[in-house]
C-alpha cells in the first residue's frame, strides 16, 4: 500500500516542527528547507533520519541534496515507499 501525500506531509510537518520549533502552519509544500524554514545541514540530517524511521524508507545521503523543498521531500518519500 502506497503512502498518501497528505499523510506524508502531515508526518513530515510533525518532524520539522519538532526539530525546528516552527509553527506547523509555516511548513508548506513550496517552502525551502534552507531559505524559508532555516534548516541547517545537521537539522536536515536529523529530519531525514526521523523521516526514514517514520515512513520505513531509505533516503540515501546523495539524494538529500535534491530535497530542497518540503514538497520535494514528500514526493521522494512517497516514491521510496512505493519501491520498498
């Protein structure tokens, strides 16, 4: 069974809010992790690790650099979940 976009976005939002302290309303599909959400590389790796655990997917280190927005991360997680 594939992951639903809304479910992944909600779960990723929880992780981002927990890691950054931002309000959930600040986390939207088109928001950039670096420019809009002020996520540094260490926080991004924590977010990736928590997302891997939460959604039972693997996000290789070389793929992380392409996850520049929340939407890109959601799409990647959905795709990784479908191929798992």
